[in-house]
């Protein structure tokens, strides 16, 4: 959609509020976002927390044009801007994704209702057994999918899969092989409030998939802005 000069493909651009279209698990139907806005959002999700200049370079679009899309997405509740000192001149503006409020807390969405129904019929113990079996299959599939891929390829594929499940997933890379997986939305947050042990299963899944230690910080179901999974290389104890 973007040209080198940041021009749009058409003068009459479709707006997502007119169509039942979703982006990374978020329904955009009621939001006044253009197709170019969504492309920028997808690029930011892919890049983590880029600066305005980073996005401009990646898309080949002027910073002025990108800023217009950012302002639009910020207005709709999808982005926020953070300013950090660069040590010289103006502070650097970094763009991060946040989850907008899509629906009322009490709305009976299918995913939460299905889990609550299964628990009422099967009991908590049987439901958790089902979750464990599902995670075993998911771990096996992902480990095969990730074979011979570098960490960036693994995380890119992983984020796409999680997004298709209704999570808004971004990744921040740290030092020494560390990285943090953020879930900006949780499609089962209502169920998690009632049964938080399902989150522990998620941590175990991440440990198995990436063969790394996992520390969880924040919980959307409990009021946090995101669920963060800090992944770090497993510590190897001293050998005898």
C-alpha cells in the first residue's frame, strides 16, 4: 500500500468500520481505521516498540505520513507513544501497542463461555487434563515447526499463531539471548479470573517450546495492561 513517497493506492480508501474485518485477533469493524492504518499497526506489532524513524525506514514512507497513521491508531486506542531521552537533542519517540477495550466485561463471548461450560460439565480436574493434553500436542507441533529456524523466525511464527488465537502478541528482544513475549489481549480473561491455574500451563508450554526459563509478570485478567513472559536461557548448574 505504501510507495517510496508514502502515497496511498487509492483516493477513496476503505475504512475498516464498514466491514467485519479483524487484525491480529482484534475486531476492527467499529473502529475508524483505514487499511493503511492497519498496515502500520501490523508493522509495529512485528517490530516490537519501534521509533517513528524505524517505522519510516522499514516501510519506505515519510515520517510525516507515518505519524498521521499513528495519531489515528492512538485515537482509536491501539497505540501509545513513549518518549525517552536520547542523550542529545530531542527525546526519541517509541511506539508501543496496547489493547483497546473491545467489548463490555459481561459480554458472553464464545471462548470464555465454552471453557466455563466445559468446567461445569467436566469438572476442574478433567478440564485441566484436557488443557494439558492440548498443550502437549501444541508443544510437539511448534517444536517441529521451529526446527532449523533461528530465534527471530521462531518468534515471528509463534506471534502469528498466537495472534490467530485472539491474542495480540508482540516480542521485545533483550540482552544475552533474553526476550519478552507480550500478550496485549487475552481472549479467555473471564475464565482466567475464575481459574488462574490455566496460566501456569501456558508458562510450561512456553518453557517446552523454547527450551528456556519463563517468568511471568502481569496478568490482564487481574487488571494489568498485558501479560508478559520473560524468557531467558536455562541456567546450567555446576558439573561435578
